[in-house]
C-alpha cells in the first residue's frame, strides 16, 4: 500500500513538472465534435493547494494538470462533454465548459418512455386503494424501469481519472445531467452550476415511511468509489423545477430529485469547498447505507469548508462511517427545515466554527440529528450570531436520545479557519460558481 501511494505521489509530481514546462510551450489543441480548440491548457489547470482538506492527503489532487494540447477541450454541448470525457482514457485532461449543457439533449420525458409506460397508467395500476402495500410489479413497473434506463443512458456522464472540469466565462451550467465520478482517482470539478438533475420516471414505494413515498434517481454529482476529488466553487440548485411546484400523487410529493451531491460506496479523500447548495430537500449524503461497512469502513474521509447551504431541508450532510471535517460553512434556514448535520452509523463528525441563521420558531436543537449512536465534536459554532453548544442544545431537547461528545480525532488538513463572526459575509460573497454580468 505504501509503495502504491509513493508511486501516486511521484506521478503527481511529474504532472506538476509537465505543467510548469507547458507554461513556456503552449500546446496546439485538437478539437472533438462538440468541442473547440483553445490556446493555452496551462492557464486552466486547477491544482488543490497543500493541506486543503482530505483530498490533499496521500499525494494530493491535481486533476488534469499537465494535460497536453490534444487533451484540452472547450465543450458547449452535453454530447461534446461526454466525448471529451471518453477521449484519451486516463491521460490528464482539462475540459472547459462554456454556456449551458443540456443533459436531456433537447428531449422531453416522453421521448424516453417505452414499453407502453405512461404516468396515468402507472398511477391507475398502483393506487394503494386497489393495489395495496405490495411493491409495484407487472407491465407498468417493467415499462417504468425500461424508460428510466433509457433516460439514464442519456443524462449520466462518467468522469475518468486525472480530469479537471471547469466552467469558463461565467454561466457554465450542467442542466438536467448527472456527473458520475465512479471508481476513479484524481478529479477536479470547479466553477459549474449544477441545475435540476431530475428523474422522469420516479418509482412508487408503498413501504417507504408511514404513507409510502416516490423515489427518484440522478444526483447532480456523484462520487462513487473514487479517491482524491476536489469539488470547488460550484452551485447546486433545483432551479427551474422546485419541489414546491411538483404535484402530489397518492398523498405524497411526486419527488423527481435525489441529492445534489453524494459521496458513497468507498469514496475517500474528498474536499468540498466554497460551493452553494440551494433550494433542495435531501442535499448531501456521505455514505448511503448502514450495511455498507465492507466498502465504507475506514473510508469516506471528506472535508466541507466555506460552503453556503441556503434553504436546505436536510442532509447537509448526513454522515455514515466517515471522518468528516465540516468547518466555516454557513447555513441559512427557511421553511420546512428538518436538520443540518445527520449523525449516522459509525460516523465521526467534527463540526467547528460553522454559522447558522435560524428563523423565529426554529430551535438550535434541530441542527444536529441523531440517526445512530456515534460520537461527534461540535465546537465554536454560532447560531444567529451567538456562540452555541450544538450538542448541549440537542441533548437538552432529547434527554432520552443523547449524543456522545468527542469524535475521537482532530482535523489537521486545513489551510485557514475563519472566525465565525466573519463567516456569513465571507461565504455569502465568495461561494458558488462564477456568475455572468
């Protein structure tokens, strides 16, 4: 294992040397269809600073640093992005996103429906009044699954190793698409707006909760089984399709959104910095199952710093297994708030110097949510401008379900920690993707 890490560190150093060499010898770029040539790859290389969170450990995260001219692209369409991602395998590459990339490719949900699927027919087939509480089965459920598979093939884009994806020009947006960082290493994603990854074909689950629920696919960004990932200065939002405007079927919201960001299935060494997570329900999940210990135990080490969570209902984040360092994040709470930090199975959350703006009637006791018994450190956090002991607030309101203090570790990979008094203004001004002017 140590030799593998040494080789990885040497490889990254070699890329950095190539990057410096490229400063004086810019490449001549070759464009793919849907992508255009650009003059100087080095100016768009983005390397995670040393000591900046977990993604800086074990050799750091360099993404596509040192990419040559043949592997530097500017893309303006979703298909162009997918072609650029596939080109050259794991060779270092820099992909610059300009304008809006439509993950649906200009198609509607009806274009992906197959096998006789229709929402009206599905609703008629599995109405709990006649169907009962058994899981949906039969022709309409089979047609729904086939239709969902057709949409998945269109809207998912897979990111290979040693890749930087960066928005350029302001207003770079991935609309209705799902970026998949799966089973790979060394990826940087910066400067993008992720908007409205939505499921055309949610599945009804009558056993989910007391009244059943609609379950959907497609997180905006998924880190699955991958290492060394830096997610920085992006904006995540439901945008054009807020949950508040969606219909209700069987007495439950027809939920077409999953998460804004998931870090799951053995993912490790991830830094999430200076992003905006806005207007969403189940936002950020680190570890997706209590039964995933075989892949997740000892992994899921994630740093969250200087992120803005605005109008988020829950999971900001919900944590299982991982050593998660959450500091200098700012939370603006609105109607429907459930919680921010979810303390889950075998988690070790360290939450320090975060700030919360809570409206009247919302107690600081709601900020921490205990899902399973696990230790947590919460120090130096401020609520509505005042120092607040979040664990004490939770325990006072839940005397029969106490949280344990002391996460059992102390974060060391930090470049700066701001005073909580400065965090709301600083994060509100600087977090998120660049905007057009």
